[in-house]
C-alpha cells in the first residue's frame, strides 16, 4: 500500500496516524528528500530507508500518537557510526531531516432521520472535514435527487438505507461516532437510544425532542435496564441552549455549532516544533 492509500485507509477506518516525510538529506542516505512513510499504532506503510533511522522514526511517530499530538515535529538524524543509535548501526555518513505530521481522526457523525431538520443539518456538516453518516428507514428521504445538495461536500458522506431496524447501523460506525437521533418515529427513536447506550462505542448521543418526550423516554429506558449514569449520556434537547427557534435551518445550525464545539475541544493548538 502506498503512502497516499495508507492515509486514506486510516481515515476510512477512523484511526490516527503520522505521516513521516524526508524533507531533506545530505551526504549518503538510504532515501532522498520526499520519501514518505505512514505510521499507525499497529501498522506501517511505505519506507524512508529502513535500518536505525526508520526504527527511530517509527518509535517517535508512536510517541506522538500516544501523546495525541496535533502539531508537526521536525527531527534530524545523523547516519554515522559515531552517532547514537538504538536499533543497530547505520553508518551511511549522511544526515536526514524528517517531518512528522500527525493525522488526526476525522470526527464521525451519524444522523438518524434525514427529515427537514436532518437534511438541513447534513448540509451544514457537509461543509466540514467529517465523516457523515445519514440513516433513514424511509427510502424517499435518501434519494439521489434529495441529497444532491451534498454533491460538493467537503465531508465524506455515507448513506445507509435501512428499511427495518436502523439501529443495526450502529455496529458499522467508527468508534467514537457522535450519534444524533431525530427520526420521524418515536418507536425508532427509543430503539436507537437503547441500542446506542448498549453499544458503548458512541462519542456522544443526542436526542431531538421536548422535555415531555424525554420524560417518557427516561421511564422506558429505565424499564429496559439503563441506570442514571447511562441515561446521562443522552443529551436532550440538542443544540446551543441560547439559540432559540423551531425552524429546521435554525435547529440545524444550533446542533452543528454544539457539535463543532465538541470537535474543537479535542484539538490542542500548537506550532511546529524542532
């Protein structure tokens, strides 16, 4: 697998990684500037030349993964028998400067129910670098014509047409997916809430609806065996509390803004380090 395919593989799988690039080389080195390697927590693709240099690079990349680093890092390695080495002597005689670029996991969002609000929300989220999953039990909601407004999406859009038991899609989603439940049918909503709580793999769970709806749902979910700690994982109502309005576009903007706050809370700003 080449480095570009490896990056896409990690993105599709919802896994973090580090892209290691030889930015410059002097003297005799196993690879020239531009050579790339992709390092994941359990796999590597491509090569920057093997030997001690590559082993050190993999080790450094995995340190960045463990630290959840977001800022790029530069490191220069000397390939000489007098240089410190950890994984065998590599005495080519040159130096290599490596750029480590963390590849963060794209946030994943699953919208269950692509009605008026769901479609407006999809339109907003599609403008962001996310993995967007759209699920509805009604085929008419997911036609190509209706979803044509997402054709120029920055997000990667995944459409799930599930005429029965939409909750089965939960097992197909990347770990940490933010789940939004807004279907046309309260029976579907309660089944999705139950399944999402049992999965344990959701990043967050949001339920559209009123206080009265949640009061009824709490009783039903308690009867299904969920305790208060589990119920606290469901956020309802969803969106920013200070942004009022019942129009689908207003609700969609409010919900998207609350999600973006969650995404940004995971990002630690930083600058290039040497």
